[in-house]
C-alpha cells in the first residue's frame, strides 16, 4: 500500500516480511513498506518497521529461529483544509500544513477518537 504524504512524497506501507528456507542461506530482504528481513545463517529475523504495518521477517527453519514481530500500524487521514481535526487525548498524531486544498493527519499510536468541525 502506498500513500502520499503532506509534502507530496510517496510513502510505502504494509511491506511483507521475508522468509528463509535453508540452513546455508541468509534470509531475504523484507518488502518495500517496512517488511523485516528473514532469519538466516547470519542472525535472527528482523521486526517490521514501526508505523508502517510492515510484516515481520520469517523465522529460520532450523535451530528454532523465531520470526520477527510485525511493525506497528499507522492511520492516515486526508480531509479538506476547511475542516479542523480534534485528536483524542489517547492518540499520538501530527497534522501537516495544508496542500492542494487538503490536510493530512497521521496517527501512529494510542486509542481514542477523532472528530472534525
């Protein structure tokens, strides 16, 4: 999945984690968008990147290698710049400067509600 950030930059999210299939091979790289590297001869699996929803790397198929954790998620809200968002106290988020008639708010952690006026 991809999204356009408030500055017009393309950001990738939800990359898949890699696996590893042999005791003599290194794990593969994770997918674009935060996927973690698979475990292999050189080490343990790597977790997905935070705030991308990327999958964790697959575990080694020998020596009981555990897989990496998935990356934490992200919520991206795009709305008309005529609206004002209120982010609940339990949420961590940022709002970029208006661009092209829209604002973009990114929420990276927490539990709560948002509202617009």
